[in-house]
């Protein structure tokens, strides 16, 4: 009879054996708490690193967008390195497949279309809610063409990939196995919006609209079983708003 090697715990059931709403989440509540507890240390380490580099390269002090993006890159790099080590060392599982990074059954075109539709729904919601016209910290980063290009590039590429891996790849499947899928999607969307709250000066209308967008990304993740699909939806959503910002900026310069 085949047995597990002595001293090794048996691996969790394969993702295919799980309920489709859990999307193969085999990690535990302790794993989730551990990764959550690493967020602040990772952020501090990233911030101190960028501060140190800015001290040695004074030119970067006046390039706020580059500092913010570098800090985000470092934060996600540290956090995902820890998550990859956790999945590999504790469960013997690879990083990307464990987090549902796979081609969606209907392809990426449908995911992109859903992103554009989500952006349209959020714009319609903004018309109804009428968010206050206040100075937004996010727009403060976009005062020059280079900053606008860098932030825009990050917003439609690595930004959605990193955020979807964390929220819809790691957190959402575990929550969907703990509570019902709908509350899990809404809760994950709310946490996603809280992450972006400082960018919008904690305007509750903006936070509510971002919660709706986050819930849409979560619905795509659970519906397709693909975090990659959620990332494409997220990227297209950001692209629509970035294009609108470019059009608005161009009209002001005329």
C-alpha cells in the first residue's frame, strides 16, 4: 500500500476535486492571516528602500509618480515572494496554477468586453451619485506627461495582474469556501475599494463605485475559474478610464 513519506503531511486535495466556487483554494485561515500580517512589513520595507534610493539619487525626489510606482512594485514583489514560498514549502504547489492563473474557457475577448461594460456601469453610477469635485491624490501624480504615461502603463498591465492575484486569486477563493460566494465577492470588493481609498481622499462615493468594480472582477473570477480573466477585465476597466482621462486632458489643452 502506498503511503505518504514519513514526516510529511499529505497534500491537500487537488483543485479539481473542490467545489467550483472555492476555485481550488487549499490554503487555511492561518495562511490568510499570515499573508495579511506581512502586508505592513512589506510596505514598510518597500517604502524605506525607495526612500533610501531617493536619498542617493536626489532627482527622484521630484518624481513622485516614479517613487509611488517603485514602492508598489517592491511591495508586491516582497509579498508574492512570501506567498510563493508558502505555497511551495507548505503544500508543494506552484504559484500561478494555485492562484487560478489560466486561460478562461471563453477566451480573453469576453473578459475584455466585461471590463468595458463594468467601466460603463461605474460611469453611470457616478452620474447618479455625483461624487464631489475634490482634489484627488491620484490626480496629483499625473501632472506631467511622463508621470501620466508611467501611471497609465502600470494601471493597464502589472497593476491589474498584482491586485487580481492577491484579491481574486488568493483571498476570494478562500472566502468563497468559508462563506457563500455572493458575500465573498462583495466583501472582497469592499476590501479592494479600501485599498484604493487613499487615492480618492476617502470619498465614500468613489469607494462605493470601486467596490462595485471589485465585485464585478470577483464575479468574473468565480464564473470563469480564471484569475487571468479577472485581470483582463480589470485592465480593460482601467484602460477605459485612462482613455477618458487622456481625452479630458487633451480637451483642456486646446
